[in-house]
């Protein structure tokens, strides 16, 4: 479903502080599976996810998504693919303060032009699935860490994407909440979604919910 | 039934909804901006409206006055026109009409104001009646049919019946005016028979006015011709000069406001930058983000413009621009108390609008645009 061939990514290219975060990655990711990227801090995990998720473009190499080369597409098209096909769960949750949980969740639906009523209906359904109905109208800054993450998950799902990208999703959660998250992961797989996540938490990478673990070090894949 | 326009419309609705919610979320910043900006528009618009109204008023007043007024001077002071003087002018080519005028000031201790009494031919104002200006009528509570008495300077009491209140086309023109018959005027002021206050001459061709003035000065060396065009020019330059003074006095404050508003508007907080990144990451297009912020900027600046302008209109036309009074007081000396007739110049509004709304929107947009075109991968860090 996603193929990476000889991906390289440089930051500040041509400047004295040039840094190659990815040094030639070749990887094929299967649809409907949960893949975890494991590696030390600074190894390039987040950078890899941004490339797959159309948040940035590789310096060289190709990214294919469902057979189509997306590495050279102009920003407008990348945005459209991102909106339709990818849902993001960020480590810092990245919710918009001052808005209610519901408003945050329906935000990715705005550019699609879906009517508000429809967006609110699907959001309510997601809140029910995530056992968060009682927090629908609460401002996000009043929510606990676990609740905030569930709002972030609902937001990632509102446009019904095929791929969920989660960067260090459990870094801010305690063990109980972490287990809860793994359960939610399994529901994604049951729904046929592809999941890419990064983590160095053994609780995550050794969980049965994860189908494949890919190691990264210094911008290169390690064999395991 | 497929409707192609509807998703687009829905999207715009979403953007506006979100904009309104955003404005509410940053109440202090946006309210501060609104107030500073509305104040700026208020001051500039007040000044523009006020001077423009004065200019219109002056032109209006002078349009009805004769092209040349001849005053007789004695020892450098304005004196009465003696009998026979009018005939001494003789025939001058280009002068359509010449007539002696009778007018004078009367102080009314009841309302503490000066009126201008002016004599009119008997066909216009019957003996024993007067016509009064609107402001005066208001001050003394007069209506057509009422009787009012004035004590003359010699102590005698004169009763007049109000024939009508002058139409307030231009209040400045007729505010304090009392029109009386010539006979009543002479009796009231004990004005010497055959004498006049000054002489009014009508000239059809404006090119001939200077020529005629020269001939008058030659024929009557003890007189002073006053030309309408000169008065008009003096007024204009006085208006411009006063507007300039006010602007200079205010420029410091205006500049401070502009800088404050600019800084507030163009400074994008880290929080706002983060939000733009989030919106882009979750699938908003650069254009959506910019459009949303454009709505925000327009909403603030248009509201501020409207508030400021309406405030200025009320300030100038209902309260007589009290804020500028210390600087523009001169007018009160020229024209004791008057209410300006609302006169708004479209071009002036357009100019003001352009120089306030446009830079503001630009100030808001530039940093937004810069933040919106960067790659959204920063939100992952
Ligand atoms: N925008 C950037 N500019 C410069 N260097 C960056 C930038 N983003 C990431 N890096 C560098 O790239 C390397 C990989 O970063 P990242 O992908 O975040 O690693 P990980 O997620 O595995 O911790 C790090 O050394 C980091 O400092
Ligand atoms: Mg990372």
C-alpha cells in the first residue's frame, strides 16, 4: 500500500547546519496492519512519518501511495490526499484551545464541505465509541490527558481515512491509559485501517496489537 | 438532485463559523484592536467630516451673497453709506444690479446671543412682522404666528409678529437671522434716513469682478470693495490651515495608534502559528487558512470603520465636534453657535476607508501568509 524507495531527507540543505535525518530508506508497508517504528530519539522516526503522511516531501527518493507516486506532487494535491486518506494523532495532541471537544473533532471536515449536521452526527458516533459522550461540549483545555488523546483520535477519524499515523501516541499516558490505547488500535485493525506509529515503549512494540516492528537508527533501517 | 454549489457554500459557512469562534477566543486582543482602530477612524473621520461640512457650509453661504460688497470707510473703519452715495457709482459696465443694504447686530439678553437684523423690501416682509432663523426660533421657542418683543438700544419696546421661520437649508446662513421691513429696521435701530449699511453689487461675469472693483475704488476713494471670490478663498485657506493644525496636533497620537494597531494586527503569536500548522496538518488548504484569517481581519476592520465613522458622524453633526473645539474655536467667533448640516463626501469616505481598512488587512495577511505557506511538518515536533 505504501512503498518507500531510497528515501533521503535533509534539513537545512546547503547550509552549514545541513543535517541528513533519513539516509536511504527502502520499505513496503502492508494495508490493514499495524506497523510500529522503533528507534532512539533523533533516529528519524517522526521525519519518516511526516513524509508518508504528506506533511513534507523527501529530498530524494520516491513515496508511492496505492501505486501512485506522491513525492513530487504540488502542495494542493498533497493536502487533498492528506485530508482524505490520513488521520493524525500527534504526540502533543495538538488540539485547538478555546474550542470544545466537538468543534476540534469536526475541524478536518470543514474543507470537505460536508454539512455541519452530518459532521456533528459522525463526531457524536465517534465520541460514543470512545466513551467520551459526556465531554462533547467541554473545552479541550479542561480535559484530562487521556480524554484529550481520545478527542485527538476522534479528530483523526472524522474524515474516515484509510491510514492512521500516530507519533509516540503513548508517551504522555500512564500504563492503564496505554493499554486502553492498544485496545483502540485493535479496533482500527478490525475496521480495516492501516496504522503507522512510532514508539520506544515495550508495552507498545511488544503488544499483540502490533503486527510489525521496524527499527530505525541514524536515519537507516536496522534489521530485525 | 446533485447540487455542485452546496459543498462550496458549506465550506464558506464553516470558515465563517470558525472565524467567529476564533474572534471570541482571543477577546482581549481583538477587542483592543477594535477599540484602537475605531478610535483612529473616529478621529480622522471627525476631522474630515467637520472641515468638509464647514467648507460646504461656507460655499453655500457665499453662493447666496453678492459678488461685490462696497463698504464706506471713515478713519479706517466701516461707516454708514450716506444718501446719494449710491448714485455716485453711476453706470459701470457689467454691474447688473446695485442696492443699498441695511443690517445690524442686536444683542438679546434673554438667551445671551447676538442676532443679525436685516431689512427686506416691504413686498417680502410686511411692516410689523419678522421672519426668524431656525436656531433663533428654537432658542426663543417661536413659531409662525407668535408675537415677540425686543427692547431697542434706545430702550423702547417693539413687538413683532413672526410671519414665518426661515427654512433651515443652511442653518449657518440663517441661524441668527431676523428679517424685518425697512421701515421697522430704521425705527428699531433709529437708523438715519437715506443711510445704508453697505452696497451690494451683482456681477454676472466672474472675469469682470476685479475690473469692476478697480473702477469702484477709483470712483469712490473712501470705499472698500469686498469680493466674494476673495472671501471664499480666505475661508478655504483658513479651513485648510486649521485642518492642518489639528492633524499636526493629533499626528503624534495618530501615529501611536497606527503603530499599536499594526503591531497588534501583524504580530502572530506562537499559539496562532501553532494553530495554523495544526489546521494545515489536518487537511486545511493554505487558501482556507488565509481566507479564514482574511475574514477575521475584514470583520474587525469593517466593524471598527463603521463604529468609528458613525461615532464621528454623531460627534460632528449632533454635538458640533466638541473634541476639536479648542483648536477650531475660531468658528464660534465667526459664527456664533450653529449646528452643521450633515454633508458627507463620498470620495472622502472612500479615501479614509482605503487608507484604514486596506493597510490593516494587509498587516494581518502578510504574517498569516508566511505562516500558512510553510510545510506543516513542524506540528509533529
Ligand atoms: N526542522 C528540522 N530542522 C533541522 N533538523 C531537524 C528538523 N526536524 C528534525 N530534525 C533533526 O532530524 C533528526 C531526526 O528527527 P526526528 O525525525 O524527529 O527523530 P525521532 O522522531 O526519531 O526522535 C533529529 O536529529 C532532529 O534534530
Ligand atoms: Mg519523534
